[in-house]
C-alpha cells in the first residue's frame, strides 16, 4: 500500500483544493480492496483501456465512413486526442489527470458503428430513444465482462454521462475533471474533423468563416493551442473568483461554437456526405430489423439481455457494440446472395 499512499499524498500536495482527489472518491458500488500501487482512478483508466469495447473503437467511424487512408481519425484516435488535450488542460489548472484520462478514454465507448449516423438510426428505432453517452455508461456498467461491468467509480461514470452536448442547459459533470473532458471533446473533434475534411478534399480552409480563424488561429495547431490555453487561464480565473467551473472566455467560446455550427452545417449534416450517410443508415437499419425478427441468432449474452430487459434492448446492445466492419460483414452475410458452384 505504500506506493499508492505516496501517490495519493502527492495529489494532496500538487492538486488544487477543488480537484477530485483519489482519496475523496465516493467509492464503488461493489467494495474492493485498494490496489497496492494504483489509485482508484488509475484502476478505472486501466479497466477501460483493457476492455473489449475500447479495442473496438479502432474500427468505429469518427466522421468518414470506411476510409482507407492511414491518416484519417477513427473513434479510437479521437479518444486519444481528447485524453491528451484533457490532461494538458487538467495539468495546467491543477486537476487530477488520472481521472481526466479515465473519463476521456471511456467517453465514446457507447458510440454505434458509422458515427452519429448509427446513433440517429437507433434513436429513431428504439422506443426510448438512444444516446451514445448514456450507452457508454451502460456498456461499462452492464455489458462489459459478460454483464458484470467494470465497477467504476461514480466520478468516472458521471464524467462520461455528462460529456456530451454543448448547450448551456446541459447538465455539468460534478467534478471539474469531468467538465474538462466535455470541453476537450469539442476542442478535439471540431479541429481534427476540419483537418480530415481538408485532407479528403471536401473542405477548403477558405470555406471556413475568416473571422473565426482570426480569433482561434489559421492552423490546426494554432487553434488547439488557443483553445487549450484559454480554457486553462479562464478556469483558473473562475476559481480565483469563486466560480467553480471549467469554461472558456466569452469570445473564444463563441468562436468555438460558431466553428462547431459551421462543421455541423457543412460537413456532419451537409450535402457532401449525405449519400454515404444514407447508405450507412440503411445498412444499420436492415441489420437491426433482422435481429429484431430473429433474436435467437444473436450471441448468448444478448439473448439473455432480451430475456431480462426486452427485445429492443437486447438487439440495441448487440448492434451498438458492432464496429463498422463487423456490421457490414453481417449485412453481407444476411442480405447479399452467395455464389454457389454446382
């Protein structure tokens, strides 16, 4: 226990009073003996990174469906960029980097194949709708380890649940570390999706409103640098003035929101990718409908979910866990005729 206690002691010395210290965790649902070396948040981070659902992120789409180029982001590389941006912001403020990393690594584990297109399909088909942040929590608490879950701390679960959305009405994570991940997610995807869109020839830098670039920066690196530094200094100032929350300054946040709105209108929801989005939605819808009709053909674990929580939930869990490649493979095996040689 000496090593872990040394790490916990160092947290007390180096982190700001408002940070989530490992010793102050609300604890796990199922009590465990503490690790000899790792703090509770280090354990959570490791459980997430060694999970099957984390490994599947490498074959889940970020924005561009089934890209063969080596340099396009996937859901996994996005997750790593969020974690790194978050840790830099956290270190600058004086927060718990291990908690930030655990939240960041788990924040998108509940995403469906084919990016937000898959999420939209399941949201339409499921009686109670579908949100990837809620599903991320479900995967980590009820699906992983054949239904046992990873027994993560409430601080990690809350950060994952509340990372999504950018409305001022959205609920904030109760830790500053969770709030950091929410901003890090937006900083990461808006900027790397611009980078990928330019690489794909679907966006030119001159398409982006120039006043936004004047505020945030002309290059990928400049924009991230601007946003990270502003988040650090603004949050430090907030805390100094008794406002215990992570934020950007008003002008920088306005520019980030407008850049995000531009990307939604031009790329995420725009006409340039509509045909591919529609194809992806068609594939996912057909696979979903097939297993809704033939649930007995799903793996045993998901058939158990059907028995306990209903048909739609069992099928949704199976579909939501699929990578793009696996979903396409199933679609082909179900609907594409085989060549038979007599």
